C-alpha cells in the first residue's frame, strides 16, 4: 500500500492511494491540468486511477473532480449531502456514486470507512482505509478532535492529520477578524497544539508514519507544526516512525508499507 500527498493546503488538497497497480484519489482540489502534473511528478498515469473519493464540498477539495472524471472516465464517490452541496460546481461526472457516512464501501480492493468530522459544511468526513493488513487514516478540515475521530484514527499504521495553524500567528496575522474566528472555531481547523494533542491520544505500537496536512502558508510554518507534534509524542514513538509535513506546492515523498 502506498500513499502520496499530491497537494495539501488552503489552495488545494489531494491524496493518492495505490495498491496492486490500481490508484484512487482522496479529494481532487487542484485544476485538471495541475492534477495531471502532480500525478506525473508522482510517476502515476492518470489512466491507472479507479476513482475519486471526496471528503466535503469546499472548492479546495473538489476543484478538479469534474475534469478528471470526464477525461479519464472515473467514478466519483461522495455522500448525498456533499453531492447536493456541490451542485453544478464540478459539472457532469462520468459516474456518480454514493457512500453513506459511517458505512464501509470498497473500491479496487480498498475498504473505505468514512466517519463524521466537525467542519463548516454539509456532511464532512474523514476516512479510515484498509487493504489486507495495511491501514491508513486521513483526517483534515475539522475544528475539534472529537472522541469519535480519535477512535477512528487509533490503531493505524499511517495517519494523515491536519495541523493547520499556529495560534499566535493566526491571532497576529492578516486575516479579517471573522475569518480568524472561523478558522479557530469548533467547525474550523485544528491548530498545531490541538493536532498534537490528538496525536497523543491515537499513538500506538502499530504507528509507522504521520503526515501533517493542510498547513497554512499564512498562519503556520512546517517547522512549527513538526516541533509541536514531535514534542507531544516525545517518548511515545520509536525511532522508526516517519513524520513530515505535506506541501501545497509539491508532491510529497511516497510512503509504502
């Protein structure tokens, strides 16, 4: 099982998952051209994609969905509330598929379990994904780490987790007051400290890698997010665990396990 962060941040998000030569995308938030460029950088042919799975309707997660679906004849999976919220913004898709939040569905041998997260949209989800004995969690765009979220992210081998902002940088930064309130609210985004606290709750002997995601260019720095996460996990992780930040501007290293 392999995972690559093709993009992560306020301008677009997409994660590539590969098993047995087949690939799916979790979110597709760049333009069609940019998505093709990122896939090329990851040495993956778009024709090997088996589908696109969408976490929620915000444009930084769905911008390229329609283009890639039509061009490469891909099915697109969302829950019904997200499909309704997206409306015509993605245009027609090759095949419309529905999943139900809380219920497992399968694509290309991957078992995907969408779970609810608190964010300011209709029915946003994170994903717990498994293939054979391999496990992965993807959880970005949430304002608070609920007990349910922690349960779904516990016992995984790889976790992709939001670490969006440094509280001081957000407080002193250029965002309007209303946007600052949204970002730090219960339906906004996890700060470095709240992300690190969640990591403390979900760390286990199975954990092999942590990817910090949706790191704000304006209100955060990768080194701040990493320092906070590492300090939180000091003494709980063995030396073999990988931890790094996904990038908005370039494809991340591919993790294989």
